[in-house]
C-alpha cells in the first residue's frame, strides 16, 4: 500500500476528496454545500460504490448513480438504459414522478438487451414507496460503524490488489540497507532502468553487465 510506510498520495488524496461528498449528505448546513466540490468523476463513482442509500423522500439520492435500489444502483443494473437517458442527473423523487425516467429515454430502436434491462428495472421500481416526511440517509460500506473515515476510503482503493513479496525478496535479503532501498525503488519502477530508457529511445545499456544477455 505504498511501501516503507509511505502512503500512495494519489489514492490518499482521493480518499480525502470523498469527505466533501460525504459531508454534502451529512452536513448540509456547511456554507460551501451547493457550491460544488473538487471531486472528479472517478471520485464520485467510488463514493457511490462505497455508500448504501436508504431512500426516504428521494430528494437527495441520485436516481442513476446512488446504491439505493436493492443495494445497487440503476446505472449498474441497466447500463444500456443509462446510456440512452438524456437526463442522468435526476434525483429519485423527480425521476419517479410521472415516470420521468422513462420519458428521458431517447433511442431510435430498442435491442433485446435494451428491452430486457428496461423491464427488469421497471419491475424493481414498481416496488418502491417513498416516504415524504423522511430524509434520504446513507451509510459507509467500508466501515463497521457505517461512518466515513479517510483510512477506510484509502484502504478500499486496494480491494483486489495482489499482496507483494517485498518482505522476502527485498527487506529480508542479505544485502546492505542501501542496496535494499535501491531494489525497492527498482521494483516500484521509480528508477531510470535500461528498459525505461529504451522505451524513450534514450541512451542505455543494451545487455546485462553480469550475463551479457
């Protein structure tokens, strides 16, 4: 997760930006809410994956992106329908009012896949009942308390990563500390080794000085 106890700054910065999106939901009294956040599309996709939404009046939850429908998002359940929707920013309330989400669909001809996804999504939406006097709420999926934390947002970005073997092949070797550190930088692709120089057409050694291959 970075190595040497050093954080991956790109992932950690993304974890911190998710705090803005979390507080848009949980702290609407903050003065900056409604003025936009520094979060990009990748941040928002990660955030929507990391939260579970319980719909009340449907005024906050994003119809397409929030995980509010049976624990998932309509965007994930019906990606073909999402692609042909002309209004991807509706909240649940205005999307369900008079079936506005259906009126948003603009496509010349439905394929079998379009039709299948539309019917499945339509069937699930028939079971939705909004509660006009109850706010939408969210919980954080990567924390046992259900509350956002920068640490859990950071670790979530390493889900599915393959464990490295730095401990055995680098740090526990017989080499001097400066050689271990050099090897760690090489494995991290942080040094201008010959293969990197070759890709750019820069001067480099054509063969290994040890085996001449």
